């Protein structure tokens, strides 16, 4: 990247005009024009400073915070797993662990599939899973136990205390503990939290981790009960617990917490000036999650198995289908955003006319990477994948600027992304153009027609 200062009129990579901060960013920031063979990016920082953050004190550095978070989660893991093993016994713990891990890869793969358009960093998702599995589970087991004991002592009615704990205390405590992970990502990983899909995925990973630890406890206790009474086979408590929690309702906790994630997703879409909306939307999602969780627990507590199955069939399954549709619709909306925003960069010369259409199709993206791998080798496929990622981020960045949710560093971030695209353009642009034609995203002339007066298929 050239560091020389060009003469006036030769800076083709810079944003011309005044760029306002806040709601007016999108309207006052024209698309940078490409008018030279090699663009100059005077606003783009050096590679070591690409994140556009000032240097901070050592104790506030990313490394120190990462070590602190990992240490905290590791301590929570040691404590919660020790508590679970103490309640279930070593054999029960191992059996519960082996059975509880079965739905985890499927749930994680499903939520990761939703995030394929602009995949978030794995470190954020692993943090969410670890928080749910260890920190949230530890808070829940301690707070629930304390609350139930306090109510039992105050009312001298242990049965009512257990019922109240399952239907009221547990939903409030557990959903709040899980929502803390989404709040942390929303506040400190804001660049990777841009809409509904990001909220759904973060909530899904957090709830999957929480359900994993909770299933170890329930399945381990069920196995211990079977060992005590000598029950085996399909009629055992372990088999019944496995059927209800792993087969019938592995999505229960993700379904509850996804409502909180949707609230944070809508808050991320709100303009920067709408502070009240950014607070009320996550709270509304959290309250809905608590309500659905309470209804789920109450159906089994008060109505017996028939009420449980009735709530499952008439409420949980339709709600799961509706939220699944909403998540898929949000993913398609992201693809429509790409096809609607990137043509402006194609008109400015940064992309070929076919690229926005190829980038808005997951099939065309995959085909472009495969074409590059076959033609130029694996490094070219990696370059095309990076190009697709940078172009997607660029589209969402300008869309946020249009809505007034982009930060004041929008011009610098835009130029940095354009710089990355330019570096990979020679390989990625032909591959994406080929993919757009091969998938029918753009019209490709038949072989028997002339291509601008020239036809290579004719002698």
C-alpha cells in the first residue's frame, strides 16, 4: 500500500465530501470512486492498527482481558462440574456426560449454518457456549438452590418451595444468567453483532451450553436412581429422561434464549440515537424468554405428563417453527442486503457487474471457491473466500451507515475493506463472475453468439 501523498484529484480511494457522525452518515458518504489502476488509501491505517483503536494501558489490553475471561470460565467449569459430579456420583456423571453431548454438535451446526452469510468469529461463539455451560449453569444451580431453601424455611412448606422454584425462580434466574453472555457480546463485540441472525446465533450457542450441563445433571441423577432400584432397559428413568430431554426437546433452552437474542438483534438494528429502544427491546425479549420457560416448566409441574405433551404440541412446536422461519428469513434478508448495497460499488468500479449477484447467493459463493481451487489451487480458493467475507462486511457496513448505526470510523473502515478487496480482485473477480453465470444469476450468451464482435468458438 502506497504511503505517498498524491496530488489533488489523484486520490481515488478517499471518500469525497463531509461525512457526518450518527444518523446522517449514510446520506453524506458517497461511494469512493475507482479511477486508477492502483488506488491510494490515505485514511487506511497500517496492518498493526487495522482495528482503529487507540493504544491502551496494559491492564486494559485484549490479552489481559482474554486471560481474565478464560480464567473465570475455567474456574466456573471446575466448580460446576465438581458440583454435578457430587450430586450424580462418578458413574452417573460419566453416563450423563456421554448422553448429554449427543445433541450438542447438531445444535451448534444448525446455528452456525444460519451464520454462514457473515460468519462471526469462532472465539465469540465458543465464549457464548462456555458461558452457558459453566458460568450461567453455576449461577443457576447456586441461585436456585438458595432461593428454594429460603422459601422452604420461610413458608415451612418444602413442596410448595420446589414448585415455586421450578416455575418462577428457575426461569428468571436461568434466562438472566444466559442473557448475560449475549449482553457481553452486544457491548464488547459490537462490530460482530449487527442484526437478528447474530443475536439468534449467540443465544443459541449460549443456551446449547447451558442445556449441555443441565442434561448431565438430570441424566446422571436418573442413572443413579436406576442403579439404586435396579431399573434397566426402556422402562428405566434414564431412558425416559433421555427421550424427553434429548430426543423430544433438545431445542427447549435454545428456543427460550433465542427470544432474548432476537431482542438484542432488534436493538442492534436501532439507530444510535434511539437509546430507549436499545434498552427496552432486549428487556422485552428477556421477559418473553422467561414467560415461555415458565410455561414449559409449569406444564410438567402442575398438569402432569398430558399437560406437558399438550403444551409441547400446541405451543412449543409452533413457536419453534415460527422462530426457525424468522431466523431463515433474516438470513435471506442479509443476502438481499448484499445484492442491494454492493451494486453501488460495482458502479464505482470496485466490483464487476456480476459480483453483487454472485455474492448474494451461497451456492454461487461455493462455486466460485471451487472454481478458483480447480483453476489456481487452494491458495486461490482461500483468497476468494476472504474476498467474499470482506465484500459481505462492506455491504453490511454501508447498510448500517445508511440506517445511522455505523460509527464515526466508517470512512476508514470502508477504505480498509476496499483495500482488501483490491488485493484479491485479480483472482476473485473472474471466479465470482463465472459463478454468477454458471448459477444463472446473470445472463450468459450462448456459445454460438458473438461476444462484442468476437467469438472464440468460431474459426
